[in-house]
C-alpha cells in the first residue's frame, strides 16, 4: 500500500534550504504519483522552465514558447503532513473491519503517526 497518494499534503524534507533557492520546507498538494519511477509531482515545488517548439494549431494560432511547470521529485524526499499539527510525520497502517451492505470487510487504513520535533 502506498504511503503517499494523490491529493495528500506533503512537505519537502531534503534538498537546498529556501533561503538558498531550494524547496526544503515547502508544503504542497500531490498532483500526480508516478509509481514506476517512485516520484511525485507536488504543487508549487521543483519548478522548471520548459521550452516548447513554435507550431501552429488548426485555427492558425501560434503555440510554443517558454513555460514554467512542476517537475517530479523523488518520493523519499517528501513526507506526509499531519493534519492536526501541520508538521511532517510518518505513515502507519492499521487493519479495521468495516461493514458495507451487511458484508464485513477487512480494510487497511493509513494514519499519521505522532509527529515529533521535526523530520
């Protein structure tokens, strides 16, 4: 089971500090999870400039130019944020039994462990 999913609030825990031009300490929402590469795309983190070639669309408008977008960051460089304390925390799993339409099911549920001083 994945520790981080799309829509989670995460914090960057490694890299250069923000005062040196890096992203460490920034928090953002996970936009996309790339499972095969073990990477995540986080909103507002790891901006890169992408140059796209000038082309023409069906209507005749020009496309292309320079745009900034979020690039993937390795999943080990981010930590899930505890919703109550707004600090990075570890993720745990527990097994619960739920009933749906009279049928008992065993489900693994994620939960935020107690966040310490700082990770």
